[in-house]
C-alpha cells in the first residue's frame, strides 16, 4: 500500500506540528472516541487500522477495524446506523482520534440498541469490591438488536 | 492483591447486567476517555491498570497508568491539574471507561499546556496523503509546560 500518512517525526513535530503522523500500535490499530454531534455525549469507543482511517478521511463515513471479527467494518453496514463524521481530531502524541458524528437510522450507535455504549455508571467514592453494582443511565432502546442482527 | 472487581461473566451478564467486570488487555490496561464536565469536550485519552482504577473509584480523583513512564500516575501530581471525577461510566463490553472530570489548577488537561489533548483537526473529504496538514483548534495555552515540568 502506498504510504497514506506522513512518517513519525521528532517528538516536537508530532506534538506541535501540522503533519499528520498517526501512531498505530503493535496490532496496527489506533484508538477512536466517537461523540454525538447533537448531545456531545461519548457514544462509542473503537479502533481503526490504517485502511479504516484512510476510508474514514476520504468518505467522511466512519470505518473501523473490528477486533472481535478481525475485519474492516463500515459502521452501520448491517444496521443502517452509519456515522457521518462532522469533525476528526487527533491528540497530542497522535495515538488517539476523536470523531464527532451524526448517526443515521434510529441514531443508535451501540449494537445493544442504545444511543451509545456507555449506558452504565460505576459508583465512586468508596473502595471497589466485587459486589458493587452498576446503575443504568441513558438506557433507552432505539432498536431491537434481535431483529437487526438476527436471534 | 485481593480481587477488587467481579470476574467476567457470560456475554449477557457483561453487556446487560449490573456487575462491574472491567476487561483489562494483555498489558493489564483499560482504555479511558476523559471529557470536561463544563464544556463536554473530550480532553484526554489514557489508560488505567486495576490499581489506578481502584484508586480512582475510591478517591474520585483520576489515577492512570503511564505507559511512557511505566508507572502509576496520579494525574496532576506534578502540575496540580488534578481531575476530580464527576461520573464514571463503562461501555457495553466493559473494556472502556468514560470519566467526566473537573480539572484543578488552570483547568488544563494536556501536558502541552492546553485544555485538552485534541487541539488539532484532521481534514476530511478527500483521500489522505502524506502532505495533508492538520489545523489547530482550541489551541490556547493555559500554562507554560517548561515552567511546570522543567526545561
């Protein structure tokens, strides 16, 4: 594959420059945070490989690498919940990306049928123990996963 | 170390239950997204190991694992930019955390002196190439890193 991104430069170039040199980990992946353009809520965390990132940049539609399925994944290809990318940012050391997205279909981003994947809160303020309980928040089901993905 | 978190249960228990069973990767780490409580912007991406997560939960002050320094890292221990955790959420498969934070000192979260780490935008809408240029956004310096961290 022809090089799509600039090679990693000096520490200063990576952190203070205008050159885009995304850092892929040992598995060839970069971490991606997706927030909803309307609500600002974090709706998903996923990974891209270089191909997924290039396709995302070219098409403005989010593509990821599915670690569980080991394949390129055009978000929404099965469910219709395509993510149109409003903006894409990179962090200081260029090993994480932040996508602001507008999601198609019902607007759900989580395969469980919810708007986002972060629908449970962890209690804080005392030492954790195995009996601690998560509480559900933003828990509305926007679609029925069994109908979309099968039984 | 005594077990602090519940063991991973069935797929259904992990995604639909109230049991907190964070999944740490092969390096013992879990991905963490931090957003600012006031602006809602993503300000940082980092990792926690089990100890950092337990300390974060117990104290409501964000602790991370510094991969570059290979040590537990109480955010703000050098700079005073402590992150008070307003809420902590976990995603569907419990391998990512979302912290909403209020940051002390100048309110900066990035070691470069900025409010957040995502201060550069990647152009989208055409195929990437090594010459593409990032543009700076939310670029204000809230502190001088050379004064805080040394030359």
